[in-house]
C-alpha cells in the first residue's frame, strides 16, 4: 500500500483534526460500524440495510444520520427512498483496518517491518 505523508501534529490544520475525530468517533460505535461495513458491498436503501442487518428501520436511520453528519456516508434520494453509500476514502480506511486486525490476529509482521 502506498503511504501518504501526514503532516506533523504541529502543522495539522485544526479543522482536519476535528474531521478525523468525527469519523473515528462515528465508527467507534458497534451498530454504526456494522452499518458502514454493510455499505462496503454497495449502495443500499435504509429499509434494505435495516432488514439485512436485522435492525429496526428507525435505529438504522438514526445511525445513518450520525454517519452522514460525520462524513462517513453520503445519500441520494430516489422518489420516496433514500439510498446511502460509503464514501470511498472511508471504505479504504475500513478495508485497511480489517486487514490490520487480521494481521494482528494471525501474528503477522507489519509490512513496513
């Protein structure tokens, strides 16, 4: 994986730091993480996502609102339905996080080691 240069904390714009904190805070809740993982497979309507994850639609909608507000997902309306999708950078972040978790679980060395 290509490494990106991240500014040192002293040069990191405060608004970028706040945005990163909002993303990680939103994903730190188990139901929201499950919803985000469910959207890795592609765009879903609220109802279909709720059904697939076996969650009440109201719960799913409430968590999707938090994910949207934090910049994790985006939505589009088609008639009376709202379809949500995971933003591509967040999808990449989740894929990398789970790859890291697998490496940890299997005791594999870091790619940089």
